């Protein structure tokens, strides 16, 4: 096959995949996890279901694609908020993460609160995590805080703890909307400030005895 034909086919395949991912985002936003099916996705883009299966083996593959796309979007939003103050820069990560989750509750619930029972095809969970641009942005900003003496310890461990607090907070706000949390954004900020203040008083050890390089 001539290189020009091969490139054209690869471009068309990439464009169709992007179209499918965009349509999947819309389905999840409108109908939640239950609304995301291969058949509905195929109907929305005007293709036969078998065509969709050539890109995604099953629903979980679509969820991985949505997560990858969501983390890229989140990373771009984070980079729009640089700051010379490393703590403010780190707080911006939490603020954008919360804004994404609270602004897209169906999608957050589907993408980030659905159990992943197997890794993506040809990739391990660790590799998927290592390639996550939003996590990279979070770790980079934690590293800046450590370098400035604002936080102490292992950057990945600190970043993971912040992620756990952020995810837990957003999950509660989404799944318990009638609990008297007060203003959601103010509650997120309170949790973020409390966690950072607590972490600043201690040296955080690695999560495991063999810490992963960031």
C-alpha cells in the first residue's frame, strides 16, 4: 500500500475515533452510564454497530477512551491557571478538578466512579496512570511546593492523597446532593485548604517501599 494511502486511512480512522469519543461524551452527559451502549453510540454517529466494534471491543474500552480524553481536557484547563506561588498553582489543580466534576456529574460518575476490571488493551493500569497528563500536572505542582519548602516528602504520595481527597469530596457532592454541605465550591475549597494545611505539618513518606519515578 502506498504511504499516502496508508496515511489517509490512518487519518480517517483517527477522525472517526474522535467522533465516536465525542458522541460518547454526549451520551454520558445526557443519559449517564446506562445510556452508553455500542448500539446507541453507533446510531448517534450514523454507523453500523460492527463499525464501532472495530474501534472499541466493549463498553469498558469506551470508558477508558473517555477517561483518557477527560484527563487531557482537565490537564489543558489546569495549564490555563499558572501562578508564581506554588501553593496557589496547586490549589488551581483542585479547583479545576472540582469544576470539571461538579459541572459534568453524569460524566464524572461514569468515567471516574465506574470500576475498571481490566487494563486497556495492550496497556497496564500503571502505564495508563503514568501517561495521565492531569496527574502529571498535579505531581509537577506538588514538586514545586516541595522545592519551595511548602510541602515535605514524596511528591507522588502527596499528589495521590490530594487526588483521593478531591475525588472523595466531589463524589460525595454528586451522590449526596441533599446533604447540607453548603456551597459546593466553598466546601471543595475548605477540604483542599484543610488537606494542604495538614500535609504541610508533616513529611509524607512514599506510598510503597519502591516509589515510582514521576
